C-alpha cells in the first residue's frame, strides 16, 4: 500500500488548509484513515481519524476547527483545517489501516509540512 499526501504549505494564522492523502495498492478494504502530526522533540500525536463506518475522532486541540472526511472510491482522506494557529505548525502524516488480499497494512505517508505564521 502506498500513500500520497499533499496540501501542506505556509499559511497565516486564521487561514485554512486542506490536506489530502490517497491510498493505492493492495487494498481490499480500508478500516481507518487518519492524520497525525509531529513537531521536533515531541511524539507524533493524533489529529483526526475516520473509520470505515465514518466514525470520527479529533484531538481536542483541533476540534471545531478541523473536519476529516474520506472518499471511498478513490481511497482518499481529507483534512480541512480552519482558523489555523501557529501551534498547528507541524509535519502532518497520513495513516491508513487496510486489509489486503494477503495481509493487513498499517501504513504511514511521508509527511507534509504545515507552517502557520503569526
């Protein structure tokens, strides 16, 4: 399974960004798709996740400002982030849990940098 993430960049505080991550390869079904973020010296943390039943979970720090969604045909997950704050600056990683024809997968994308200027 391969993940292709895009949408990071530089934005001013209060602005918006939309991250996307497309999964491809040996995929029979996807159990969950999510976004995590990491800053230097800190552990990677959950931002938002969406399951196969469209149940969502958000970190308290982004709740109300972000929306995660998925497009099942294209195996793509989106993260719409609004009212961005400088503390949202991080490398954002896409994660996908999937079932293939032979085995399961827990894959990470390469990360996309989001920088929010004050």
